[in-house]
C-alpha cells in the first residue's frame, strides 16, 4: 500500500480528497491535516510515502513544507493540489521536488490517473540494477505522465474541454449557466451542460436554482466549496 497524507486547509475539500484517494486500489490514507506544521509533525511520527499537498495553507506556503520534508531526508514524494495557475509557481514547485501538479477543481478521474502514474513510477524506480541507457531513464520519468486526454472520461468527453469548463466555473463569482459556459468555452450549450453535470456528479460543482426571471428557474452551477 502507498501511504498518503492529505494536507488541505478546507475540511470539505480535505474529506473529498481523502475519499478520492481511498477509491484508488493500492493507496491508503494515513491521515488528514489542515496546516503545514501539522503535516511535518505527522510525517515525523507516521510513515508516509506520498503527500497530497495544498499550496495555500493557513500557516505558510505548501512549498515550504515540501522543502522541509526533503531537507529531513525522508523518502516522501509530493503531489501539489492547488488552484495556483501562475507558471512561476509551477516552476517553483518543480524546483522544490513536486512530482505532479494538479489544478483545482479536478475530477476523481484526474487524480486517479496521477496516482496510478505515480504507482507505476514507484514500481519501476524500486527495481534493482542500473539503467542500461538513456531510454531506461526516459522511460522511468515518462511513467509520471498521465494518459492521453480523455482517456478515463466517459465516451465523447475530453480532458481538455473538461479543464476549460472547470476553469470557467472557477472564475465565475456568481456561478455559470450552461449557456454562459458554452459562450466562454466555445462549445455548444448541450456539451457545456454535459460537462457541468459531470463536475457536479463528481463533487466539484453544485447545482443551484436561479429565480431571476419569471417562469421556470434557471439552473446555475457553482464551484464546490
């Protein structure tokens, strides 16, 4: 079993991440904490293989936790789970030793793909012997890459469009209707509705009726808190 520590300051998000991890065969959640200092203390007393790490924590930046873990020489890997889209932040995360970077909001399938890729990486990295050449090294690093877009989504859906709809939803202070999502992402209203419903079914969005007009209420989608 790969032992995972979930570090997330939002209790609802932390619980969702815990449930997601425990749905993936071969992974077990060792604990859930809500602050960086708690994460470091947990790793001092409990064996952990992988940290699912939010970067915005109440007591500091998640990358400080990552650097502290590496400085302690513990064999702990980190997957950053964050809403931070700044490419400078991504570069800093790579420099700090983060092995995967997953943007919120994300689906179970997106996290599962990264966890499965990480498991393959650990399996290959744990084998005895030396690399025969560059191709072996490249193959090891390639195992951290996730499958092709849409590989684990329902038929007819793509990861690229899902990410576009997720991004539009995240940036909508008052939520989105299917028509608004379609206008922002360039897909049809029916397609936008399908992706919004998918996010809702996976706990990443919530449906709320909007009574701004006379007649049938409009359904609007909001990011899950």
